[in-house]
């Protein structure tokens, strides 16, 4: 596997937004990050849901 190259998807010309990679160039607002953190702190992550 070490000699294999990584899989790279090039951006097609004329395309501004790609929806197939589940990525966003924008970060979440700080307020939403804090809200998510508050919720996550209440989750027992050592338990299977």
C-alpha cells in the first residue's frame, strides 16, 4: 500500500461548488460551535446509543 498514490479529485472547470465531498469552505459560527459543544458535553460518549 505504501507505493500507492492518494486518490485526488480535481475541480472540473466551470464549477464553483462541489456537493459530492461533504465539505464546506465556510466555518460554523462561533455561537453554533458553542451550542454544539454544550450538547456534546452532556453526551456519555462511552455508551452505545
